[in-house]
C-alpha cells in the first residue's frame, strides 16, 4: 500500500482523529438512510406523496448508494482512500442542501439520488481507511468503535428526525449535514493518512458499474411501481432491464480480466457467508425501521419526536456494547456473535408485534427494542470485521464496498417489496387498522430473514480475526493474505 499505512496505534491522538473523521463521514451517510423515515408522514403531507413516492424518497438514495459503492471502493484503492472519501463528503453535503430546498417530490427524489452518489463515495472509504491505517492488532477494536458509533447514527436517526421535524421542518433533516461535512473534511485533510493499492493498474471499469446500476434500478423500479401500475409496459420493461443488467454484471465479473469485484474474494467461504448474513439482517432492519416510525405515528398516535425517542435504547445499547463486541469477537472468534446476534434481532422483531393501538411504550415497544438493540450490538462489529479480515489487505476498499453494497441492497429491496407484500399500497399507510395489520405481518417476515442470516454464520471460519503472520501466502487468496487457517 502507498502512503503512511499500518502505523496508527489505538489510544493515540492520531487514532482518535482518524476514528472521528471516518465516523462523522460514514455516520452522516448512515444517518440519512434513517433520519428521513420519521419525517415521511410530514413529507407525504406537504408534498402530496403516495406510498410509491415515499418509497422512492428512500429508495432513490439507497439505489445510487448500492449501485455505485463497488466502483467507489475501487476508486479509493486506486487513487487514494482519503482523497475519494473527502470528495464524497463534499458531494454529499452539496446534495443534502439540494434535498433541503426541494419543492416537489420529484425533485426531492432526484436530489436523494445525488446524495446516494456522495454516500457511495465516502462509505467504503471510511472502513478502508481504518483497515489500512491502523496496525493489525488494533483493527478489530477500531472497527468495533467505528461500527458502534456509526451504528448510533443509524439508530439515532429517527430521534433526530423527529426533533428536527418538530423544531421547524423535515428540511432540517437534510440541512443538518452541512456543518458535519465541513468538520469531517477538515479532520480528514489534516489528520488522516493517505493510502492506496500500488498494485492496481489500468482504468476503473465504469461500464460494469453502469450495467450493475441499471440492473438494480430496473428491478427496484418494477418492484415499487408494480403495485400501483400493474404489469404495464413500463413495469415489465423495467423488470427486463433489471434482470438483463444484473445477469450481464455477473458475467462481466466472472470473465473480465480487470473485474470491478475481484472474483478471488468469493473463493473465501467466510467472505461469502458473512455477506449473505449482512444482506438478510440489513434487509430485515431496513424494513422494520421504515415501518416502525409509521406504525408509532399512525396507529399509536406518537408525535414525530416521541416516535424517534422510542428507538433511543438501541442507540444506548450500541454505543455501550459495540466496541466491546468487536474486542470479544477478536478474542474468542466471531462465529458465536454472528449466530446469536441475528437470532436476538429476530426475537426483538417478534416482541415488537406487541406495538399495537392501545399498548403502552413499556409493554408494547420497549421489550422488543431492547432485545433488538442487543442483537445489533452483538452482530454489527463482528460481521464487518469478519468481511474485511476474510479479504486480502490490498482489497480493503473493494471488500468494504461489497459489504456496504450488500447491506444497502438488502435495505433497498426491503423498502421496495415489503409495503406491497403486507398490503400497504396507495394511501393505506394512513389507516391505523391497515397499518397495524401490515406491521405485524412485516415483523414476521423480517424475523425469519434475520434468523436465516444467523444460521448462515454457522459455516464461517472462527479463526478469521486471528492476527496475520507476515511473509506467508494464501494460494486461494492472493497477495498479502493470511496463511491458510484450519476450519473449525
């Protein structure tokens, strides 16, 4: 790797500055994937948006984020992880301003797509910076701190969104990013070491990225619009474009000499299974968090701030336990947490079925939120560390990009599919009875997805976080990989 890599030691001022920059950047992107949720009823009322419009406000962001995050990770490995990260933060800030000023649903969706581009540029860079900057023995701990504090941004999103909506307007949910972006850029440019993959040559494969983006856009468009339009030519055409685009993308990866996603990454079973777990858990998480704030406001009569406060225990739990969870995974191996965490998340979702009209917060919401938060704290840091550890260091950016793309795609598809799957189409989300029925069915579906993700982790390598010995090669993994490990 080029630049000053593998020299940052935990507990030093430099380490704290690197963590602050990466957490602010990735946290800002994660925040905007949830902070908007609690504002959806107000946005829908002010901009006269139906369910499909609300879905596009969420999915426009997730779509561009998921579609471009792979090439963004590759760009960081190629041109400098700090450079691409800073560019992404600046882009994200400008797009956030456009979101805050948008006068119509259509323009808000367009601005959200641009915001997702910025999120794609900065998100994989934050993890890759940590992986390349910290000394190997401190990486899992640093990733645990990053996961916990960045995860807090996701969990605190509904609360912050509710407060901002009631202070002035849903527009503040976007405008609040501007000062955060300024601080993040200053920290990154003054405190974060630059690094890149010196072995990467040639030009980035933008064609593959465009093909993958078209595939995701086509599938998402068909899923969102089909409940409204039926199988009309536009929906069918979008579905065909989506399927053809995704198939072509996979073929490009298998046959290309300079693939956007190096095929050797998928020769590691742990890398594949950990990403499968990520997809299922984040799909479940995305579906539940979107519907939860609607259920609390529409069916239980919560204000936007109260709906945001309802998930505050998740924030507290993740803040308190995520870094410890990362250290525990490095000490005993990640497998136990990768299995138990998703099962706890599933249990929390089943308990949240008690959140129905007439239920108190203490009996209807809090038990599920507590178990849900414990599950997230158990799994988020270990699964992130596992994915990165299963990939060679030189692919840190693209490995982070794959994992983030998988997570965002899971959320993207959940938001696109779940409302229609549980009968929430048109303006039915505004009917408390229909909302409660759909909410309870959605929780069952999401709990099953999360539990299946936990079972996948039974096949992961429990030694994947063991410190690497220099000077060894893994013939299945390529340059700078750890020696072959005994599967347990």
